[in-house]
């Protein structure tokens, strides 16, 4: 019986190859896209699920209030970690976690006759042996107790040990020495690489005792309670039965105890405990160097996956029922010969199962291709590895019977319910028949195009906002400008000599020294006040540089003059927003006024500059102060973009002459600004794919409906042609009804898309208007695609010889 069903299914597929290919292709596209999204969500939700008793593990975080503004920090004052170990109760573990300074990377040198140099090695931390009780590792050599107790020791992961000491066994690497930015460390242990996803993970572990012995206390502010470094993290594991609220209360009591002399400066600060389960998804607190994920974005992705699967299922139903006319007589003959309805249902469900199975297998082939296509915004550690995602196999195993039931049940029940007498007399199908399921198919087609139209409009609006953001005048020049940094501990005279050498390089139009560029991420703020207005907040964003800084970036001076560039804090320039905040309606009125820095240093205002965007269009322009101080950042304006290659080579040569042990790293300001909108760029790429897939699947469904309709109206079309109807009039008659469905879908989708776009654009302080042309263009685009899809079948039907369709009459 089973082999008979399979033979019948294969015979049916061969007789309708086009429909079979469309069915399998539509389902496989939907399944593949859903599978990729499932992998992304599964990967993100898998973080930190392997630690023992993870529900008792917390990251200590800080909410600090400055002049009414709350700053959320994933880092805490460094001495808190050691103090709570001796004074707090209810702790099973307290693990300090210091990320390596220098953006979390180190320059590692393997000593020898020809030393091997490894620049920018990431995932390096200072910690204690308790870290390995919090995050279990398999030890290949050494042990937590012996390896992490002494200063100047380091534990390596297996992959790092192979990198630094190729060809050596883990036991042979023990006792070898490494230089970390001039600090010599001895390898005291080797651990297996982590196979699980974790925001606590690292690849090199330097003993915490090294911080004091190497004189790095100041780098991490290990004795400072009223400030913190972003590198200083603390993780806890509470004892069984200890509540989060109790631990937070005790920690805040300890914090206040040691901040008593500085009670005013830390007033409003509060220590909090962030559960490990929330760490990967919390945008406010995080571990240095680890990326965050967004739960709303993941849920949005899962919603897209559900839509794509739903559209693929709808498409399958439409195409399956559209073949009813072709199989009607077959069903009538089977019933006349004694076939029961249950046998027919099993036959059609079996055919559906085989189609879904083929589509699933094809989707497994297509998934790696989609992973590669989505690589720009897929987590870098996510690969098309089925063994690392065993849940996806269960996902597919459940998907096959569910899709078979959803996509095959209605066609099976519909087709098996045909009246054999009517179908054998060609009376079952009439254009106005209520038993053919036409209304349902129209409803499903409208639903498909509502989703497709929504994605088309969303894509156009997101692209419009990105273009608006990138094309706006930022208030400063950013073309053909690059920046690089010198080491912070460098000798001052070297910076001056390097600066003179840089200015002399052909192709360098202008150079400046100072703080970061206007478009760099991050920044600095200073305690600045204005005595006539004590009510104004004092924590003001600040930039600094020499007298060339404003000229190089083309920042317009509205009133006063430029700074003289004395390399000391002696003059200040403010932006127009700050001038208005201070109460000056005209920029000229602010000239000569005095700002107070740090509560005691008076600095005169010598100029007011036009506002410029130091952040993306999401944020409003804030008050800003520019002062005359030196810095480690070099700003280079090129004569033209074409001069970049030659200038960069000469810059590197000059840099290495003064800093031979440092890495020359530069960045073009245009590229830095483009990174402001990486999230939006990721969204638009995702929308491109989602829109393309939804339109493709919707058009396949529309094709199924038009095929069904033209098949049922074949004789009608033949009669019209015999009576003199033209090809154009027949195409118009056949297409009008379908175009009405697409227009109806557009009318439903437009208000939904407008609402969603308005919500999304509200995240931007400076936003593009929601123009009517976007909806007109989106509707026109979808109508055009639908018309092309319709034409492929309607023109063919209109051109058919009417004699063939009327021969049986």
C-alpha cells in the first residue's frame, strides 16, 4: 500500500512538474529563511546557560547620578571586589574581572632569538582562581589553585597556547614566558577552549595579584571608591537561600561606608545586581568587549520567520487547490471505482508529506547559502554547523508533520469531497461555485500581499531615513580625514617631533593634535559650571585640541575667535546650544564670560561655534565645550582621497620611527560616521531579504490563484474569443479581479506600515518625513510585480486556441 501511494505521488508530480517545482521551491525558501532565523535566535538565547547554579550568579553593576542624569555602568569601583569578600555575607563566590587595558587587547611577544609578535590579542583578563569555579574549564595542564595564586602568571586557552607555542604539547608550554606590553608573565596553566557561548568568556587569564606587583593599581584605580574604570567588573554567586534584594542592600551599605568622606560626590549612586540570564540582553550594563543582543529584535526576527513560514504554507494551499480541475476527473474515477474518502485523504496527505520532505531537504542545502548571504549582521561565531545546533534538527522534525497538516489538510479534505457525478460531467466547477474555496484563496492571497506590501514600504522608509542621516550636514567636514593615536605613556617630545614630521608629508593638507574627532564614538565630560546660572547641569561634554582643530574640521565660528592653542586649559569655546542654555540669545553675548572647571579653575569663553552632530541622528545636539589642551590623537586632512595610499605609508614610517614597538592604527572619519548607522544598515539588509522572499512567495500564490481561475474559465474564454473578444480584453477581464485583491492588500497595509514607521522613526531626534510618495511607490512597485506575474498566465490563456477548449462541448 505504501509503495502504491509513493508511485502515485511520483506519477502526479511528473505530470505537473511546474507546480511541483513551485511548491517545493516556495516551501524550501520559507523553511530556509525560518531556519536561519531560528539559528540566530537559538544562538543568542544560548548564552551563559552552562554555568552551575546560574540562577544564583549575578554581575555587580552601578547606577550613578550626575546632576540629575543617571549613568548606567557595567563596571564598578575596583576596591569593591576585594572588600565584599571579607565584609559581605551570603556569598559563595566573589570574582573580580579586570579586562586588559588598551581596548581589551594586548601586544604579546614570545621571547627568543627571533621573537614572535602578536598584535591586538583580545579576550585577556585579570582574575582570581575563583573564576574557574564560576565558569568551569577542563584543565590540560596546571590547576586553579597552583596556576592563579602567584603574581606574574598567566593561564592560556588551548588555542592561544597553539598560537604562541606551535607544536608544543600543553605540558611543554608550562613555564614558558610571554611579554604583555613589557610585563613578563610565566605560563602556569592550559585550559580547554570554551565550547559554550558566554559573556564571561576569555582566552587568557592573568593572575589578579599581578595588578599590584606590576604597578598597575593606578590603571584600574584599585583604591578609588568614588570613581571607576570601564575595565573593572565584578561577578557574584550568592549562597543558596540568599535573595538578590538582601545582597544589594548589604553591598550598598558597604559602598556608603567607604565613601563617607566623598558622600556628596557619590550621592545617588546605587549598587545593583544583574542576573546572569539578563546580561547578554541588557543594553545598559555589559562586560567590556562583549556584544549585546536585543530581545525585541530577536522576537521581531522570529515574527518574520513565522510570517515567511505562513506565507509559504498559504502559497502551498493556493497552488494545491488550484490543481483541482486537473485532478477532478481522477478523483471522480477513483471514487466510482470504490475509493473511500479516507483513502483519498491519505493519498493527498502522503503527497503533501513527500513535497514537504523534499522542501525540507532542499532547505538544509539552502541554509548555508543564506547564512553566507546574511553574514553581515549574523553573529560572527554562528556557522552552518548542524552538530552545534541539534535543536534545529528537532525543529525540522516537528516542522514536517506540522506543515503537512497545515498545508495538506485543507486540499486533502476539499479534493476528497468532490461529487464524482458532477466532476465526471464537468459540472463541479463554475465561476460562481461556492464549493471551490475561491473566497478562502482570495482571502489568503490578500493576506500574503498585505505582508509583502508592509515589507516593501518598511524597506523604502528605512532606506529613506538612512539616506537622510548620511546626507545631512553634520556641521563639520569629514571627507578625506583620517585619525590615529600615539601611546598614552609616550614621551611628550616625541609627539611634537612626530607632529612636525606629519605636517611635512606631501599630500597632508592640514594636521592637528588633540582629543578624538567630532564623529568618534564615546567622549568625555567635565564638571563645568556658570556662576550666574547655578541651576544648569555641570557635567558637560568636552573636546579639546590645538588651534588647527576647528580649521581642519571646518567648524564655523559664530562669534569671537579661535583658541591660541597653548596646550593648557586657559581658553574655552562653546557651541551655540550651550550658549542658549546659559541664557545668551546672541552668540556675541557669551564672549568674555567665565566658566568654572572642576569647581575652582576659571576659564574665559573666547568663541562660540555653530552646532555640529557628534553623535548619530538618533540623539539631539548637546551642549559642548572645546578647550586648548594637547592630546594623543592626531587628525590628518588629506589634499584629496586619491592621496590616501601614499600618505598612509609615509605616516606609518614616521610613526614607527618614534614608536617602534607600537602598532600604527588609523581610521577614516567617513567610515567611523557610517558605523553610527550599522544597526540601521543591518535592518535594511534584513528587510531586503524579507521583502524579496515575501514578494516572491506572494507572487507564487498569486500565480496559483490565476492558474486555478483560468482553468475554471477556459470554456468561457473560448466562447468570448469565438464571439470576437480581443486578446487585450480577455487579459483585462482575467487580471482586473486579481489587481483588485492587490489594491485591497495595499489599502490594508499602508496604515499598518505608517504606524510601524512612525514608531521606529521616533527613536531619531532628527528624522525624515513620512512622505506620501513612499506609499505610492511601494504600492506601484507591488502592483507592477503582480501585473507581471498575472501576465505570464493570462496572456497565455488569452492566446490559446478556443477550438481546443470547446471540443468537448
